[in-house]
C-alpha cells in the first residue's frame, strides 16, 4: 500500500517536469509562411496566416515568446517614440485606443510596413517571427488585462503596471 | 580491487589534479608580484592548516593508544593546560594569518605614478575596455581583450553597466568586483610576456560562464605598435564583397549597437568592432574570430549564446557572406 502511495506521489511529481515550450527558432518554411497575412484593402484588419492559426496563436499566450517581444521592443528602440507604452512622439500603446485597430494583424502590418506620419517599416530589420513576437507583446501591453503568461521583469524602473496585471478595481461608491 | 591497485589509482588521480597547477588560467601559476603574494598566502594557509590537522590527529592517535586514566587531580590539571594551550594557539594562529593577509594585500592598493590606466566595464556578458589618454584622439575602445606592456604597473579601473560582475585573471591578480555605481581599481604588474585568460567571477546571469577575457602581455615596443594600430580607423574594404558588407553594416541594425570607426556605424551598446579581427575571440571567449564563426554568430546569436543582447538580424545568405567577409578583414 505504501509502495503504491509512493508511486502515486512520484507520478504526481513528474508533472513538475513539464515546462512551457520554447520554440527557439521556426523551421524556415513555417517562418516564411508566417508573413502571409491577408489584409483588408484599407490596410486595417485582416486574417492572420493559416500557419499562425494552426500553431494555436503562440505569440499571445507563451511567456517565452512574449519575453522575446519585450526584448525586441528594447533592442529596436520602440521606446524612442512610444516610451514605455505611454507614448511620446509616437502614439501611446496602452491607452486602449488603436488608430488601426486592436487585432494582431493590424499591429503586425503596422510594424512590418510602417504607417503614415512617422512609423517606419521594419520589414528589412526584423524577421516575420520577430515581428510576431513584438506584435504579441504590444497587444498584451495594450490589453491591460490579467494574464497567466508574463514577459521578463523590467530592467529599469517601473513606469507603469506590469504587462500581465489587471487594472486596479474601481473603488466602491462612498469609499475614499 | 586489490589495495595496491586502489592506491595506484588514487595516486594517478592525484597526479591528474596537478594539471590544474599551470596553464593560462591558474592562480597556482603566478606571473606577477600581486599574484605571487596571493599564491604564497595560499600555501601559508594550506601549510598551517595541514600542520594543525596532522598534530591533532597525532595527539588523538596517542590518546587512543595509551588508554590510561590518570588520577582525577592530575587529569584536571592536564585538561586545563590542554584547553589553555589550544586557546592560545588559536589566537596566535588567527592573529598571525590575519597579519600575513594584511601584508600580502597591502601593496595591492598602493598607487603607482607611472601606471598604465585601463578602464574596464562589465556588461552582460562581455567586457568593454577603454584606453584613456589626455588627448581625446589618442584614447580608444576595444572589447574582451586587454593588451598590456610587460614590466609596467597596470591600473585597471573597474565599473559595471548593468549588474555586478567580477574581474579575475588568476595568473595576474586576485578578484575585484565591478559594481554599478561604484568605482573599483586593481593594480598589478606582469613580468612574463604571454596570454592569460580571465573570467567573470561573480554570477551575473544566464551566460556568466561565457564571459571570458584575455590579457595579452607583450614587450613595450609590441604594445606601442598594437596601440598605434588600434588608434587607426577601420580597414577600408578591399574587395567589392567587403564593400557590400560595409554597406550592410551601416544600413542594417548592426550600427545601432556597434561602432566601426570610419563608417556610419556608431552605436555604443555593443562591443566596438573597429579592429574586431585583431582579437582572438568573438562573443567574450566563445568562438574564434574566423569568417565561418562570424557568419554563424551573426546568423543566429541566440542559439550560440542564449539570452545575450544581440538580436538575430534578418539577412539573406549573400548578405551574410558579404558581412562576414567585411568583418573578418577588420584587422
């Protein structure tokens, strides 16, 4: 009986071995297919590539991919215009207002092809996979809602709530 | 296993350990006065501890062998003497060793008027090396490889850009921490020309183990030649392929972090690449500087050194060829 219990415990402990999957690098054909977004004629909204759907939208729920997006945000100086998400010479990314829509495809295309009035295209500087990682991170930052997957911790001072945190509950009427 | 064979095996294993006593990264193979003092201190401590251990074992063995209980009064007197002796010996030994440590490291902080000053800044996970000079056009930056003249004191001024690192070249000096916001310094002299390897000695993140540096000690004339070569601007491309490589370096993301003096690339976040190919290693001791290694590193830095701050930049095969051809020529 004791042996059985021990075995059960060991089996339970094995569950701890499961780690979130880290896809370090996509297979080249998949990476290429990731760029095939179907875009509406006005450049706003569209359909993500089929392979993206087939992979189960990995860029929004996977902590590794979101972390990579956050690093790319630093590396490619998105901060230079959008600051910490609060906006500067570029629009804010976390006020819930999206000039070109809140969906992944619009954000993806904004980064890839640029937008009028200053947003440069990053087509030649980032791979489609990297643009997707960045897209996932930016959408998460702007969603301002609780999430189980979180990117890495900030290296500098926090100027806003963590990306995966829900807004503070509104105080009840009559409360200070 | 027969006892004889076991003993022989143990002896063989011990002999293998001796291989750690020399080499380009060993504190047991000191190459300057500072390291030699530390080496002597190590042997003094080891010798003292070994002697005490042997004495204690000897006394213990004697006590076990004799098995005689003296009368109570005599036993009490003897134990008082033994405890008193042990306390006195402890105080004496600790005082002596403390004094020896003080003497050994006292001279390390002494200033030298003619010392060559080199600034080293730790980054995750590489070393930025600056050779400052009163004339600004005579100071220059390099990375991961420090050249020093033999026989002249060298003062390394240490700083850190992100987290705490520690500068440690075992053959030349002890460890010294590099702390963000605090300036430390280390002075040593090297007497033998040679190449000595150093390593970050304070855990600083994922790639701490891959944060190595080289100290190249050379005769003063060779050092001056190297310095003059480093001061020069980057080698201009000599082939059309290399020229295309330089163009790519300027228009792609490379120039945002790296500097190549004489081109439009003037970033300051990554290592200075002006004379990249004059160094022996790439990525803080990970890869040799060859064209193949350079191409592999640029094609996928995150697989070679996961977590480092160099992103993968999208380049076609031809672009990669051109860029590596250009970089490997930056002597």
